[in-house]
């Protein structure tokens, strides 16, 4: 079953969809507008806590930080 939630990155709302089967990994897609540009990134999160959404949120925020740094260096 696909689950959705919203979190924030640098004040911008991030819409996240994720799915997991079992207890080891969740696959996610995050959509956000950064610097006026829509961005969509995806990734996987290792499920290490009892709260899959918390693990996915940490993974999404790390991914967005990586994208922001990559954009700044180009």
C-alpha cells in the first residue's frame, strides 16, 4: 500500500509517497519546488526504527540536501 505525507525542506513543503513491504526497506518519491523549480527525486530508505515515516523523512531530507548541493556546484 502506498502511503503519503508532507514534510518541509528549507521552508518548502515536500510531498512524499512511499511504499514498503517487509521491515527492511521503503521506496519513496518526493516532489518539491526549490528556487522556483519543481523537483522530483526518488530513493530508498533502510527501515531502522519502528516508524517507517520517520526513516523515510530522514532519507528524503538527505536526498534533497544532496540535490541542493549538486545544483549549487554546477
